[in-house]
C-alpha cells in the first residue's frame, strides 16, 4: 500500500452541510475500497490564484490516505463525476513526506517554521 495526499477544491457555493457531506462521501469511498484514512483537514474558504468556472474562491480540503495504486483510477472517476469539485490533485508521498506530515501534525519542529524577529 502506498501513501497519497488528495487536495480538492470544492465550489464555494456549497453550504456547510454539503461541504461536510462531500468530505464524508470521499472518506467512506477510500475505506470501502480497501484504503485507510491517515488524516484529513478542511482548510475552508480560500482565494484562488486564477478564476475557475468564473469562481474566485473555493473550499479546500486535504486528505492523506493509504491505498493500492489501482484505487486512484476509481477515485479519479468519482471526482470527475462530481460537479461540486472545481479541481483536484493526487500526490504520491514518499517516506520523507510521510515523516514530515506526521511531525507537523504532532507539533514537533520540522525546521521549516518561520523565525520571528
């Protein structure tokens, strides 16, 4: 099983309940297809670098999961069918990225924090 990170930008017109329901749908999809969820974090409403489908903001969500490599094809099909998603990106994490994410979540200094003057 490989480690992956999924970043999704949902349309900003979703209500809070719809936003949470969409997250739960993809969490369940990962679990139902033999994967395991490591961590998920909703970032909320953020500005986009450029307009997508005439929208200048989007609801961001990041999901870190473990799954077999053929699972991503199924996930991609589900994402393409979902009209509430503006953009998505799946990244395969190497062992260093997994270690970094674990340290960052637990509050251990990673060496990339900003130093205040």
